[in-house]
C-alpha cells in the first residue's frame, strides 16, 4: 500500500487491542509468522472497512489463512460465503 511516511506512523483504526501502524502491518503481513498474519487479517475482517481490507491483502491470502483466523462463528460463516470457502460443520 502506498502511503505517505506521516501516515505510516499513525495507528490503524482496525486494531482495537493494540497500536499497529501501516508500516507494522506491512511487516506482519509480508514477513511475519503465520500467527502474526492471522492476527492481522482477523482484525481487518472484524473491524476494517471493505476497501481497507483489500488494500493490504488479497482474497487468496485470506482464503489461505481462513481456518486459523479468530472470528466469531457468524462472521466466519459470512466471510466463508463471500469468499466461496466450504466449511465443515463442527
């Protein structure tokens, strides 16, 4: 995502539990562990506006992490439908 350096240091609104900047998010998504990527994508799917999600990740990246994302059941089902992911009922 191309942003000015001043915006890179401002916290992103879709991380309510801790301060995460755009620069830190880029590091999590592009060099972080699977756990870090799952945390970041989970927050985005829960709290970010539609356009902001796709500025950082692709649908394929979300599909790849989907089973490990921390989402409430109703939100997981909604995202699964939108991303055309088949889920197994538990």
